[in-house]
């Protein structure tokens, strides 16, 4: 007698593939449901579901498409300054925002430059950097992707900014 409830539980635990029905309501809205809205409703054929298993990498193709020893082309690193824009006039300390078109490896980082001089001594993964104490005048900003030793792998085009003294508000 105890075997019957266990078998029923096992059967219920098996995955069940439900039908999906599509119907359009009187207001024109498309609906999907797992129970037929009318006796004449027909199930919709859906594409297979995609799934993802964490920790598994996609397998590399067993042979290259053309020729032996070829590998897929990789995107070269190309950092760039996205803010402030070139030719911007700045009045206070400025936060610089960089865009990196590739994922940085753990041993890589960003060095921010003001007038060609590195501003952070240790490479960082942060894409924002705060410049403080910048003298008034014309300055250039750039950012470089570096290796663990600080050797630049790719450097952005310089952005020119004009630093003005802060405004004094009188009340």
C-alpha cells in the first residue's frame, strides 16, 4: 500500500509539457494561456526553449572554417573618453568617464592621464575617475588600458578641455 503513494509522487514529479494557446480578446489584445479559452482553440507551436547551465562554456568548433590554425578575429582594445566631451569648458573638479570596448582581464586596468601625466599610480577597473585640483587653462585627458606592470596596451585619443575658475555665488 505504501508503494502506491510513492509511485504517484514520482509520476507527478516528472516534467509535464503544457500546451500553450493564443487568442485575441474583443479589445484586440493578444493573450497566451495554458487552458483553451474556447472548445475550438488550437495550441500554438512554440520554438524550443533555450537553457543555460552556469559554469559551462560553449565548445569551440572542432575545426576552423577556413584553413588550419586560423582563429576567430578578436576586437582590439580601444578605450575612449566619453565625458567630458572634447572642447568642453569646465568650472569645477571634473569626473572623467571612459568606455572600454573589451572586457578587462584581471591583470589589466585603466590609467587616467591629465596632460600626458598618469593621475592614478595603480591601474583600476573603474570607468570613472575624479580629477581634482586642475589649474585653469587648456588641458588634455586620455585613458589607457595597461597590463599588470602598468605598460599601456591601448591608449585613447586625447580630449581637450578648458578649465575655468569656479563661479562665486553671492547672496
